[in-house]
C-alpha cells in the first residue's frame, strides 16, 4: 500500500488489480479534482451564473477523463511501452487527416469532426510523442544516446509532426512539441555539444523563421514587444488582460463580480484568458492557490520520475511533467504579457475537450508509472503480448 502522499513501495513483480488499486495515489486525483473545480467555477461565472454552455460540458469531459485515467493507470506499463509506436503512428495519421478532412475554426484548420466531439490531433500527439521517444531511448545505452546515427531517428519523430502542425498553422503547439522532445533528449542523457550546436543553429535561423511566419504571427510578436503601440487593435487583448490582473488586488472583486470579464472587455475569457478572470475575481490569493495546486502536481510527477527504476517509465513520467508545466507557464506568462499570445489553454481550467481528455490520459500514464515504479523492464524486450 502507499506510504505517504508521494511515496510507496510499488513492487518489482507483476501486480494484481487489487494490488494496483491499493497502490493508486488518491492524493493526485484529489489535486486534479481541486484544480478542475476551480475551472468549473470560473466557467459558471463567465456564463453569468449558468452551468451552460461551458461548465456542464467541462464537468462531463472531466468525468470522462477520470475514467480514462483509471483505465490507463491499471494497465501494465509494459503494454503502454508495446503500444508506444502504434499510438504515435495513429496520431501522425490523424494529423495528416486534418489536412485532408479537417475543418477550420478561428482561422486555422486543426480539428477533425468525429460527430460526438471535435478532435484536435495535435493535442494527442503531445502524449504519444512522449511515449514513442521514451520507448526509443529506453532501448539505448547511455553511450548510444549521443551517437549521431541514434540521434537522427528521434529528430525525425519530432520534426514530422511539427511540420504538420505548423501547416495548420499552430505555432504554439509546434513549439510545445519541440520543447517536449528536446527535454526528453536532455533527460535521456544527450551530450551537451548537441544542445550548443542546436542553439547556435536556431539563432542563425531566426531571420529565415521570421520571414516564413504568417502576418498575424508576426503581429503577435510585435504586439508582445510593445502592446501600447496599438491599444485599440492588436494590443487590446493583452492590455485588457493586464488591467484585469491588476484590478483584482489581494482578495479579488468577488466571485462573479469581475468587471473586465462580465462587461466583455476581456477576450476569450473561457479559454486562453481564464486565468486573468480568476485573478480578477479571486485576487492574488485565488491565483496563488491555483499555482500551489499546480506545483504539488508537478512535484508528484518529478518524484515519480526520480523513483522509477526503468528508463521508459522515468521518461514518460518526466515527459508528462514537462508537458504539463509548459501548459501552465506559457498560458500564465502569455496573459501577463511576458510571452506573445498563443493558443495554449490553462490545463484543467480552460474550456476544451481534446486538451482535457489528453491531459487526463497523460496523468493516467503518470499514475501507471507510479504504480509500476519498481518494475524492471529489459532494454530490448520481446513483445509483451
């Protein structure tokens, strides 16, 4: 059984379902419920005291996500290792499908209509890329990780979905895929010389990258550098966000009393800018409460990664942590004017179906690694099946 919030003996042998149930870390689930509940409250507020159209759907999606978390957590971690490459391939095919049968929304073609939901394959790719890279690096020795012929395949695994996502276009998600992939290279032990060369190459390529950006993407960067240059145009959103953040003060204006949000000065207040609304209504205390909850989840994930005895599980756990952290950091830095505005939601709080379900899938994998943290996996295992 678990011996503490972050600890637990796990077991180096195969676990029965009953044993996995007792190994399940209920503290993590409570943290996720607490974070999501703050999102439900904000979606209720943004609809002026109505559960529809956002809060009810978000609650249903979260409940579905909890089911996914349990199912994924109780599956043997070696099964997920065997499914890593097929899952990545499916995500890649879905990204290609976006180009063929996807539909446009908000000026970008990023979704596939499945009838019962609108799927954004790029969100799913964030998780399956972690699985695929974790399996790849698990099979390598520490010396092989830094040999050039072993570096090229994972670069291709990162580059192909990045190119497809950039074509949608979705620069924010493409950068997330890049950072998550690079982080796994670092965690796997890639030699520093590669990062130095890559950094120099990126710096040199900035003029080329800038020339290939869409006009609206260039405008976002220019607005980030000087939002006051166009306060009623491109800089309007970030200026209103800063006003809302500052007006909340220590304890906020009160639940459902935020003027910037309810008088419609604040843009996209149920998605990208929901943290601004929370800070305006609940103040610094409410914002810091959410940040502390996020920090506890991140600490849990880091602890799981450090405790895990097999390389695959360690990389999956830390990859999920990096992905979760990037969601938090980019969204909050964006609404504070510290980064250009990109379409990255606040995890478990912003309204969105695919993002919610894929995040819960990621936490299911994290819990799966936690349950099987003492399991040793051969470097080149035969098929688990």
